[in-house]
């Protein structure tokens, strides 16, 4: 396996089902001990598919970027933190997110924030915004209606989640409300969005390279500035 430094982050967004099906026929047998223990605790079929799809996606990212057999990479499996590479140790940071039918994973030289959201059941967007958004964010959402309001809220939600994930912090409503998002260049946060999926990326190293073409058709992302009144 090559040991060249990672000069640019690499991102991959893929559908969960095909990866999970492949993982069931090969990856399950070579999971690390921590991964096996965590998989054994999962009772939901959906969660099992998400877990296996994410593990296979990360291994293919690692092998495609650094070389070697995808099954030769050994990963950790903490419950509330991103996985890490146990062997061969190369210092790369991993990020992983699931939502709906999608899974996203990334490699970076320094910690990155990655969050993925898909539309779910109808909800009171303004009530949610009252708990997790800043006054300026709520004022903007009030000017929108229906699907446009829901989509705008998802973009801000994913940005806040990605910001806190980069810091390995939990996303309580109060903490989310301390993270302010504003469209514009000059920050270190970006989103891609269409009707079916919204993806947020936060990284001091800038935009990632796509490992494989995703559902966004090569469209450039929206740029954001993020301010954190609760950071330390």
C-alpha cells in the first residue's frame, strides 16, 4: 500500500443498498473485532445495511486512494465518533454519514465534517427551527413556504451537524443554535442539494475531490460562512 500523503480530501456519495448487499457476501467475514462486536449489537435491518455499506465504502475509498486490497484495511468502530484506520496506520481521517437510501464517506488529512440528510416525513419546520436556528436563520425561513422552506432548513441543519461533527461534538438543540450559517464565499463550508439528498462538507482544506461521480451531476456546491458562538 502506498504511503503518499493525502494532499486533498476525497468524498464519495453512493446508494446504500448495493454496497450493503456486496458487504454481506464478503466484508462480513473480514470485519475487525470492534466492527464485528458493534454489528452483533445491531438489531435493525436498516441499521445493519447502513453500517455495512459505510464500512465497505470507506475501505474502497482507502484502497482507491492509497492502494491495496479494500479488505486489507482494518477499521475501528466507536459508537459516537468517526471510525479510524487501525491498520495500516497512515494518519488519515475518516468521515461517514447515512440518511435515507444514501451513504457518504470521506478521507482527509485533517478532521472534516460531513453530514447527509434526505427528506423524511412531513414536519413543522418552523417549530424545529425555533429550537436549533439563529434569529437570522429563522427570519429567512419565514419568508419561504412548503418544499422551499424544508430544503433551506435541511441545508442549514446539515451544515450545523457537519460543523459539530468536525469538532467531534454532540448535536444538542442548544448547541446547534449556537452555530450560525450564512451563504457566501470565504468560509470553509459547502453544500450540495437536490430534491432527494442534501450533503454538507466542512473542512479547513477546502473542497474535496469526488471519488466517483455522484447524483449532483458535477454542479458546483453552495458556499457558506459559519460562525460558532459556543466554540472554544
